C-alpha cells in the first residue's frame, strides 16, 4: 500500500516524547511499490545537500526494516533501483497538483520547492537512465 503523498507535512509526531507518528491525508492511497513513498518522502523532505548526504543511509534503513518482515526475494540492489526509478513521482505531483488545489502563497512555495528538489533528485540519481 502506497500513501501517495508521504511527506513531513502529512506526519504528526507525539509531543509527549513517545515514538508514535501519525500519518495524515490518505487521499491518494494506492497499491504500488513502497519504494515510491520513500523516494517521494526523501525528495520532498530534504534539500539537495541533505538528501545527497543522507539518502543512501535512509533508503538502507527502509530496506533493512522492510527485510525484517517476510517480503522475500527483494534485494538491496532492487530497492535502490526502485528508489531511483520512482523519483519522478514527486516531480509529477509538483507539476500536476497545483492545477487541482486552491492557490495560495504557501502552496505556490511548496510546489515550487517540490519541483526543484525532485528535479535535483532525478538529475543526481540518473532518473532518465530508466527511460532509455
């Protein structure tokens, strides 16, 4: 199950110091590979410098956690490929979503940042190599 809009704006953290995280906005849920959400999350949540510094470690934590469940047959190489392949999801959202929501300064800034971050993510990760 893919959330579809998995980013920091859609997470609530427990202020009591518990490790609970509550995920909001399930309006774009779909059946899709989980790597789409992790690629979307990292691309939306970190600027280019932070992403480059931490993304491999973050994707590895995702993969290691996923591997602790009986998913079977999904290698690290496949996970990293899928993470790179799905970085277009955020770019498409950043371009298409502004046409479907009410315009505001905050929304304009959000979507512009998304397009910038995902464009950098696509370029850095060689996203277009999957289209050859």
